[in-house]
C-alpha cells in the first residue's frame, strides 16, 4: 500500500462532569469513523468536579481517513476558512491545527470554533509535502472534495 501524505492525526478534548461522556465520545467516533476508544486521563476541576481528557492518536490509513472525514464534515465554509488563513492554522513544519466545536459535533453539524473545541492536529509526511503548506493542503483538500 502506498504511503499517504498524512503521517498522523491527533484529536483531543476535555469532557466535563456535566456532559454525557459516552454521547460525546460516540458522536466523535461515529462522525469521523474512528473505531478505537480514546486514551483517557481523569483530572479534577477547580471545584473538585471530574474532567476527562480524551485523545486519539491515529496513524497510517486511519489518519488519512480521519483527515479526509474532517475535511468533508466541516463543509465548504470551514474549508475556505482554513485555506484562506492557513498561516494561523499551520506551523513551520506544516502541521495543521483545527478546532471543531465539540457541541456542534454532538449535534451532527460540525463547525470550526475555538469555544469548547475538539483539537485536531494533522501531521504531514515532510518528505511528501511539496511546496508551501497552502499549496500542500489546498491540493489535498481539492483531491478530497474534488
């Protein structure tokens, strides 16, 4: 199987005691077609409330499929926002950082938002990245939504 341009995708979020933990995790897994359960760390909030830090680290074909699904579900506006201001979404190594509203995922209509986000970090295979991050991600997004 040929290597894909995406090396890994990491997703992370905080689930608060007032939220339905299973519903949040199941919504993310269903929307992004992730089969495995997240790694979890239990934390304690300021008032002693339970907070779960959940994260997924996906590699290989799973990473590519998750990246593809994120691009599809954020819609045309989300893709335009990312590609239009890539300097605020990518670092010097070409990693792409997105924040998708956790509540919008649970509702089934994902939107980019920095409020209560699911953080998505997309790490490219450096040797396969041709041109600038703008050109690279523009080409990948175009290949997905065509």
